[in-house]
C-alpha cells in the first residue's frame, strides 16, 4: 500500500468542516477539572498497596505449580510480537468521505520482567499501535493514528492470595500532524484480583486517561480456567474464550469495547480525534517452532464512530470485516 507522504501529514481544509461532521463530547471540560486530582489518585492507590506489605509472601508470587489464582498464577509465555490487520472499506456519514478502510499495525516487546523477593513482580513492555485510516472521497486522505508508549506494571501478591495490579503507559498518542506536548499522555490504572478457587477469580478496577475525553473506563470481570486448556474471561472491556486442544494449537474468540483512544492533531483546527468501536474477533494460533507462533486473525468492527473536539457531529462508520496475521515470540 503506497501513498503520497503529503496525505499522511497534511490536513486538507476542504475535506471536513464544522458544519459537516464530528461530534466531540460536550463534557470535555471535565477533563481539565479532574486533571489536578489524577496524580494524587495514583499516589494514593500506590500507598494503599504498599501499606499492606506486612502480609506479603516471602517468595516470588507467581505459583505456576499448585495454582491458587486463575489470574495471578498464569505462566508468562510470550516475549513479543507484531500484528498486521486490514479493515475492508465501509461507508460513512461524512459527506466528504465516500468510504473508509484501515490498516492496523501493532508491535510489542517485553524488555524487563523482574520477580522480587517480597511477593511482587515488575513488567516493562514497549508497545506501538498504528491505525492508518484511508479515506476515499472528493480528495483521498489518511490519518496515521499512533500510540507509542512504555507500559510499566506492578503486581503485588498478598498472604490471602488476592492481589493488586497497577500500571502506567506514558507515551505518544498522536496523528503525527506535528509533535508537541499535547501529543504526550500518561494513562494509568489498577485492579484488585480476588481468587474464589484455584480455577475461578474475579477482579475490579479502572483505567484513568488524564486529558482524554473518556476519562475513566472500568475494569470488571471474572476468569474461569480449567487445567489451562480452557480459559473463559467474562468482563468489561473484553470477554473471550481460549481453547488449547494441543501444545501448539490455540483457538481464541472474543469481543472488546474500545471507547477511549484519542489522538492529538497538532495544528489541525479540529484539535483532537477520538475513535470508538466494538470488535468481534477470532484467532487461530499455531506453533511453527518452539519459540515462534503464527496466528491468523479475523472478525468484524461494529458501531464505529470518529469524533473531533471542535466539530459538532460524530462520523459514523458502517460495520466492516477485518483479516490479519500475527507472529509471536515465545519465552
């Protein structure tokens, strides 16, 4: 897929104007009111976790043999990988956009995984996600919506087997119209994990997106795991079922709601762009070697909307299927 670089970086004023499309939530001002409280909330959650250190286990917390928790005791199996998906063209409600398709590129790598001696671990990953929106209309255009960030997660295990996970993802959330301070953001979140039995666990928490329009997104759900051959996750924002009929074959089917992704648009008068979607997906994972897995992906994107901060109406996008491929490096 080849396109002129000017289509990737330049805003074309004739494409969209305030009278045509783009609704940005009128509650955006709430973000600025809540932003001063975000660092205090983060620090308070961390202090609450550390205040319970008197009940910490003395050994590394992850107990793969003799599992007590279906979430905290799952083994780490992957070290990195990439995914390339293509979303087929679909009609939109924007008068200047006849059709919209997308190419999705995701890459990640686990840089550090450290098991401490006081019942916790630290996991540092690098993640890159780009969605290239390809617009066919009166003038073709494209938006390279990119999230390039580090993800640092602290997981703390307590004597009664419950745990607390806290993470932060500082990085760029940008359409690369230009690079400025507004392209940088630090989403963070946390959740409590409670095992009911070795095969059944529940969790509750939230993700916080300072400066974003969608500020708070809950994390709620449960996991059922039977000998690691069948794993069922029911929750928000994602539910899935994972079947492993053999050591080198895994089938996954799931659904995910995405409301928060938001990108700064630099000098573009529309300021910021937000994408919402409901994704149904399936994946067939095949181990081609002991350390490399190949996956075939497919599914459908539903209830898609694009909103701009300074525009009046949302751009609605028709449902569309997607197909893709992934390569994963195993540990």
